[in-house]
C-alpha cells in the first residue's frame, strides 16, 4: 500500500531533486504542468524572457512591453504569468517530456530556472536513444492483419503520419519523409534514416479502421550531434568559424554566435545592426555576407562550444564547433647520452628533452646502414603534446608537436659515431667510400673529355 501512495505522489507532479540547479518533475500524462521562476525578471532594451524546451524550441516569448507570444503548436495549452513568469502547460503528453529553461536573452543570456520534465504514461512505451545522423529502427512485435477499409500507420506525436500501408500493400510516405523513411512489408518495422533533433518524439504503430488498435509505442530521443566540428587554434592567432547554411532573418528574429550555449558574442538583427558584447569589442567581427565569425588574438579562455543560430519563435542551429586553444610547444634539445664502438658497429643512445619531459632511444650502425632499436619512439606529455624520436636517412630527428605547432632538433648519425674514440673502422669505411666516389668522378670526367675530343676532331676533318 505504501508503494502505491509513493507512485501516486510521483504521478501528481512531485518534484524530485536532480542537480543543484536542475529540478526533475514527474507529471502524469493528461495533467497540467506548472513550472515556477524564483528569481526576479528584469528586461532591458532588446532583451526578452523565454521558456524553452531542449535548448532549441521556444514555447513562450515575453518582450519588455509585456507582449506575449506563444508558438502555434502550444496555442491554447501554454500560459505565462506576467507577475511571476511561471509557465502553465495544460494536458501534457509524452512528447512534452524534456529540459525546460526559463531565461532572459540579450547581450548575455541569463538562466533563471531549469527543469527536467518527465511525463509518465503507459508502461508499454519503449524509450529509444539514437545519435543524431544515425538510422532509427522501430519494430512491431504483434501481427498485422488488415481488413477491408483498414490501414496500418506509423505516426509521430499522435498527429503526424510518417507511413501509411493499405490492404493491397500500397505504401504512402508523407512528403517530408520521402527518401528517409521505409516500412517492411513483412515485419512492418520502420526505418528512418539520418535522424535529426526534430525527429525526437512519440512513435506509434497502429491499425486504423472501425476501431484503432495500437501495436507498438516508442519514445524516441535523438542525442548528441554528428555535426560538431573540432577546431584547434594556436594561442594568439585568429579564429575563423564558417556558417554553411543560408541565414534568413524575419521580424523579431536575430542571428547569434554564442559560446557554451549561454554567452553571446555577436548579435545580428534583421536591419543588419550588429551588437558585440563589451568583452569582445575590437576582438570579434561577423561578416554580413556569409555570417562567419572572426575572433582575434584568441586566448585559453576562448576554448569552448561555439554555435551559430537564429533565435525567434523556434531556434535554428546553423553551425556547431568545439574550439580548443593550444599554446605553442617549447623547443627541444637532442643530446647524446652514450656511444659504444667496436670494429664493426656503433651503438648510441640519444635523448630528446623539453622543459618538462624527455624521451630516449637507441640506434645501431654498421659500416653501411643504421637502424633504430625497437622502432620509432613517441610519448604524450602532461600538456597533451607529443615527443617523437625517429631515424630518417642519415639523421636522428626529435619532434615536439601538438595540433597547432611543432619544433624539431636533429643530428647526423654518422658524424656522431665517427667523432668518438675507437671508431677507426667506421671512419675508415667512410674514407674508403669517399675515395671510391672521387675515383669514379675522375674517371667519368676523363671519359666525357675523350668523347668530346673525338667529336671535335671528326668535325675538323669534315671542314677540311
């Protein structure tokens, strides 16, 4: 009995603590959702108050003159109080689950309240997580029998059809899903290709006819982004971030470059007025042609997640970057630790050192060739850079590098071996090689001279 009361408490909009700033709220499907704002709301010029879900879709927008706008899909269901700015959402459904945020948008965004809302309904609903850009597979585990004037459907959010299948096996896919959606005639499973954030929702397989019959229900949550590009930039250099999608601004919308989803860098309004926050004035520029961002003389604090987006009734993300600022690497010094010679070989150990790290390797040479024992050696330092020591031709190289900068030091391996005591055999081998080279060169010169002389004599004879 006590267990039943606990469950009922949860279903009646009981708040459960999540993180220190995010409150988890459970609401029974069909009931009303109330979300409060416990901080004061003060709107300045060109600022507005918003309730958003999943950091992208606006539900309610409130402007400084108390003008309230509710997006079409929430008209009649959503209300915001002009006194305390709390949100009322009526008759919630599974698709209303998500992360709700109350915030002020302006030169700098200010988050006032955050909630994780979980709508609880049928125990037959299966939650499916899919990464953005991947394919979604949804199965039907019950038999599908279509009678006269009945049809099979896959729908999303109980309103929009994705696929319709008729008794004669005719398949109709709605225009927005053509090329992306497929249904199996055998199992009636759904395949949705290249899913995006907008594909999140409640998917239902059912037969419609004299009586509707639900065969499968899924809550689909699209996670992450395959479109985030990682960019490495050297500290002190300039950062360029592009927007590859067209930017079209309508009334009461604006284009923004933000960092870490909260702080605005640049705001661009429909009349091409540009607002740059004070901390980036003189250091940030945005192109009116392609809306790319130029950030000058970047520092470590400029690392973060950069987003180009259009804000309005529904936010639209156009580009996402993970920016990592790196210092240039320090110089390296390649030094000889030891050399051991014999009549036939030379063994030496060298070290490559930076200010805080070093790496060593051993090389062996005979009278003709050299090789590195154990192959190329490398090491990742505590700062994330890489030390790499290797043999190339007749030189030992040591590189110190990261994604934006590199330094090197090198030494000739034959000189290292021949410059030490007891290396007479190696030096002799090098000397013999030099003598052979000189003799060959002299012989080649004599041969060429002889050919030229014969040619000149023949030419003189012809002239006489």
